[in-house]
């Protein structure tokens, strides 16, 4: 899906790691939520509450999920993150992403 229709966008940005990672929240009529964001090169550790689907739209990064080895993810690929977990990304090139919060 390259676009979303009939959504609400939260104007205030979600800004992390001194502005090197930022996103906007997209709310859907069915109550689901996604964020569309951009990451500059660097290493970032995030904590999840709900499970997430991370779609990397452009760029390249390495990700280490709980209990797993590092894996390389490129634009057009995705990975799932369990809920109540921490994961680390080493962003190699500026990366565009869509994060879906799964319930």
C-alpha cells in the first residue's frame, strides 16, 4: 500500500535521539495506528509495548531483535518486533519507514 486514505494525522512530531529519528502518527477509522518516519544513520535502541511491524521503505539498516543475531534489512523489506521488548537498529543509510502497531 503506497498511500493511506481517510486517516487522521497527528501534527506534532515524534522526535527521538536528538532529532535523528522522527515520525508522524497516522490514525485509522478502525482504531489502528501507524507511524511514518525517517532515521538518520546511527545506532538506536527502542522499547515496544505492543508488537510492531517495521516496513523499511527506503534505506538500509541492521537490526537485532530479542534473542536473534543481527540481520540486514533494505528498502522494500520488513521485520516484526514482539511486544514488551527492546530492539536495536544500526542505520547504515538514511531510512524511510512505516511502523504498524499490532494488537
